[in-house]
């Protein structure tokens, strides 16, 4: 739960605001409609619904199009959902734990295969949650295949 709370707080901050001033993106964001292309054809779609319904999602766009914002929103929403499920009594093996990282963090220290590297990159760069027993348990769980599918 500490991991999820830390992830939600970190992803809810504006990474571009100097000194943390201003409103958090989560407090002012609005629904995002995107142009989608898929097997069902092209069209406009609700970004949240598309993210919820997709097993894999590729986000393309030029600088400033909102790719990072959308990725952070998706991860934050899924962390909020997981935290609610745990609060409601679901077990860790029944809850999907979101990981958020970047390609540069993922490739900086590739020592143990993609699964371990993804977990390490996601856990290491979120301030305040990179150490501690809960994070150590998440790392061990990811290596053994447990932990509710951190993917």
C-alpha cells in the first residue's frame, strides 16, 4: 500500500512545475479524447476507456502532444484502483500493481532480464519509496512470479 500511495502522490505532481507550485495535474485535468486507429477502424475515443480496454497501447505524437501526461495519468488511475481494491480486502495476488518508468531508466542498468529491470526502474525513481520492506517484498515477488502481475 505504501508503494501505491507513493506512486499516486508522485504521479499526481506536475513534473514541469518549478518548486512544486500550482495545482496538481490530477486536480485540474479533464477528459482526453484521442484519435485512435485499430482493428475496428479509425475514430475518436475516450483516452481513459481506451487505456482500460487495451492490453497494449502505443502512444504516438509530437512534442507537447501529451504522451507523458497520458502515461502518468494511466499509471496513477491504475494505482488508485489497486489501492481501493486492497483497502476493500482483496489480496495482493488479486490486484494488478502498475509500474511507471521511462525507456531511459529501463535501459540504464540492465542486469537481470526485462522483468527485474522494469521493476527496478519503476521502484527506484519514485522519491520516498525506493527502499523499505514493502519495496523489497515487491522486488522479491516480481522475481518469483507473484505479486498480482506487476505489468
